[in-house]
C-alpha cells in the first residue's frame, strides 16, 4: 500500500511477509515479528490461523496498551498479508457479552409465559376476553423476534480472557453434570489427557459451551442404558474436546439445521444452545463440529488453538 495513504489510517494496519515480519505499518513497527504484538504469543498456531481465517479476534499490545481487535486479513499476489486491525472498545465488548447472555436467558421465562397464556386462553373465550391473550402472545412473539435479530447481528464479544487449563474446566463441568445425569440413570465418563491442555479464552463462556453440549446429550438419552463420555486431548497445534453420547441421534434434516437460531425439535427447547456455543468457539478462533447417526448417537468435537507449544508436551 502507498506509504502516505496507510500512515493516515485511523486504525492499526500491518503488512507482513511470509516469515511474519512486519514490512510496513501505519505505526512505527517495521522489521519486527508480528508475533511480538500478540497477547498471548500464539507462536505455534498463529501462522496456521492466518492461513485459514479471513477475520480473527486478536488481542494486540500496541504502544504498551492491550486492546481487542477484529483483524481483517487480505493476501496479495506476492504472498504478503495485509492486516487491518479494527479496535473493539472495551465498553462495547462488555455490553455485547452481557446483552447476548441476557437475550438467551430472557427466552426461557418468555417461553413459560407464552405456554401458560396458551393454556388459559380457552377459559377466556366465554367471557369474550380471548383477544387479550392473543395480543399478549403476539407481543411475546415480537419480543422473541427482536432477540433473534439481536443474536443474529450482535456479537457476544469475548472479554476477560486468560490462560485456561481445559482439564480443570472439563472436571468442573463434569462434577456439576454427573449428579444430574445419575438421577436419570445415565452414566458419565471423563477420560483425562494426563497432561495440562492450555488455551486462551473466557472461562465462563467455555463452561457454558460444555454444559450446553452435555445437556443436549442428556436430553437425547433413553433412560437406563445411556452413556455420555467426554474425552480431552491435543495434537501439537490444537486442544480437542470430544463429547460422545449413545442417545437417539439426529435425522439428516436436523444435522443440516442444528446451528440455526431457534431450531429445536424439543417441546421446551429454545434452539439457541448450539448456535451460541458455535459462535463462542469461533470467537476463540476454534471450531465446533457435530456428527450424528439416527438411533446410534452423537459426537461433538471442539477444537481450540493451544496457547503455546509447552501445553501439549
Ligand atoms: N446430542 C444430541 N443428540 C440428539 N439431538 C441433538 C443433540 N444435540 C442437539 N440435538 C438437536 O439439535 C437441536 C438444537 O440443539 P440446541 O441445543 O441448539 O437447542 P435445544 O437443545 O433444542 O434448546 P436449548 O436452547 O434449550 O439448548 C435440538 O433440538 C436437537 O434436535
Ligand atoms: Mg440444547
């Protein structure tokens, strides 16, 4: 990019070469490895992530100030990468996260209220007041639509990230979940990796993802012979969590639609659990995949970039 133009950009811009060295920048950061600006220094997985993604959520230390950025990545003909780093304001980050969690939680009481309104409506017909129930139900539908729209366009931005030992998260969730599963005579197994698997992320959000998936597994179970197993592992680049159940599985139609907002096959399901979980994992620069066979069971695989090489060894 022309020197005089990029110096005027109102946000950080970096051009980096194949060795990830900064060759031009809107700031005075030439000839140093781009890794040096990363918080934490994801040395091992960062080049791989750059190959795969067009936009990433990264924390950068620029002029001794750590800020969260949406980084847009453009590759040119000479294999250089141009990184346009759009700052996410802290207040915005917190507001979005709180709003997304609130939006999800508000759905449950609304569903209950709607259910009861539908239940009492026949009793109101005689006194000519059924239209009140109809108006109230329409209003609840409208509120639900507004929440769906927000969850679709608003991003639950990550804040409060730190190094996280996934083994501990898995154990915490497992403890919470084990007794609930036992009540339904479903047995649970947790196979530990034996070594600490460390990623960088938001503890509450990652726990929420794991709980959503475990709850889905439990809800898919036939009582008596159900088994849910959680397996934690890692290769040299990624942490991997696999949650497997031998429940009812999904039809091909459900497999296609399960990440759509509000898609649920359950009478009381909100259909938000998996869409939110997928978004959280993507905002951690990871991947959430699901495979399922009707009548046999379901396997959910979560991959997250390891914080650094040390955590896999
Ligand atoms: N382990 C599983 N086994 C079988 N079906 C599943 C499993 N996990 C998800 N599903 C299917 O995917 C759908 C969407 O799941 P999702 O968690 O997003 O919503 P939900 O569980 O219906 O509602 P909630 O918002 O309360 O979680 C479910 O309704 C179900 O049909
Ligand atoms: Mg669910």
